[in-house]
C-alpha cells in the first residue's frame, strides 16, 4: 500500500475521531464550563512544566542507553535529536517516524551502526512501556481501582495486568542470559529478506545484558518520567475545572489512558480513553466528571505536548553548531 495512502488514512481517522469526541462533548454541558477567565493559569503552567521536565528526562534516558553501546553522544546533541524526534512523534506518522529520525541523526553524528542505533531507540521504547505498565498495575491496586464493578474498569484492570505480564516475559527473553539466545539469533538470520537485519538488531539488543547499571538507571528515570506526566495531567485538570480526582488517581488515569496511545496514531486514543475513564473517579466538592470533561483535559494535555515540541524545536534551531561527526574528525586529523 502506498505510504501516501496510509498517511491519508491515518489523518482521516484522527479527524473523524476528534470530530466524534467534540460532537459527543457538545451534547452535554461539559464544554460550557470552560471559561478562560476562570482558568487557574498557575496550575496550567505547572502542568506544562512537568510535561517539559518528563520529556527531557526521556531524552536523558536515551542518551545513557546510547552510551551503553559505546557510542559518543553529547547532552546537547541528545537534546537536539530527542526533541526533533519528539516533534515528529506528534505527526500522523506516529512514534515510528520520530524514532526513525533519531536513528538517522545518531548514525550520521556518531558513526554508530544503524543496527545499534535502532537498538537504542527500541530498548528505550520498551523500557518506557514496561515501566508504564508496571506503574499502572501498582496504581490500580494501590488506589483500589481494581475493585470497581464497571465493565470499563474491569477491562482496563485486566488489560493492564496482561500487558505487564507480556512485557515482563518479553524483556526477560531479551535480556536474561540464556544458552539458547545465540541459537535463536542464528535461526533469525536464516529468515529470507530481513534475516540478516534482524539478527544484527538482536545482537545489538543483547549487548545491553552487559549494562545492568544503565538499565537500572533507565528504569528509575522512567518511573519519574511517568509520575511527572501524571502530575502534569493532574494540574491541567485542576487548571481547567478547579476540582479534580486525586493525584494518585491521576497515575491510574495517565497509565490506563496511554495504553490507547500505543497504536501508531499521534492523536485521538488518549482523549477517548480519558473521556471514558474520568467519570469513574470521585471528585471532592463536586460531582464526578461527565462526558466531555476528559476530552477537554486530554486536549489540554495534547496542547502542552505541542508547546513542549515547539520549545524543543526552538532549542534545535538555536543551539550552537554541533561538534563534527566521527568521520569529519578523522578527516580533519588526516589532513593535519
């Protein structure tokens, strides 16, 4: 199928989904509560700050994972590449587009092989998802959300447990030392067309077994990343509607809603999940959120990600000229 047709299909799906969410919200009184004059702007700015902080932490995590493969990457370049990748993540191309940009820039800058550069973004993505599933399961049981009788609550609880178990098995197979791993890579290399590429990628991924400290540090950073995004969502809800579910409940909301964002679409699922989940959570001093409230908060969260991407793009464009690539450095020495 032509890439242009796939792009148009994704874009059409996003537009249709947002149109449905807006139409559904207009059926109730949710959007009528929104009044710029009553916004708590200080809370909205705090939400923006935590979104920027968490996004920056994800880039720092990736830098450490790159260096674990014995590749050189300065903090400045990591931020530049990470933010430009984050910007492309917001496009209808989805997360694959942003990760591909990071791989290309990393290969060009450091001289690292494409297989190892790809391994760095794959393990970065896997750790991010795994910790989100882990944190989601912990929050579901810690807050008592698992006891809810609503079908959506039961489905979300069972789904988060299933994803956590599946991702645990995947990471264990990938990173746990085994005498069979070399045999698996050998068999993988025999696959037609893509066998050699997959085998190189698998070998690069297996190198992380030697970097347990980096993996542990990445897991710790990722916990703070997801907690930061949860705090961002909480303050955005408070900024728009003054009262909102508790911060601990927002950890549940953030983790469960983002499960819908795993599919390669840059917009839509988060708002849809939030709009369905928010009515399940109690709010002190007011009735629970109704249909449309979650969509409004989700769109505010989406806007903060766009603003963060704009900040990152500004950094990318205004940062000083990067250091020469390894190839350029070698050529300069030879010339001298």
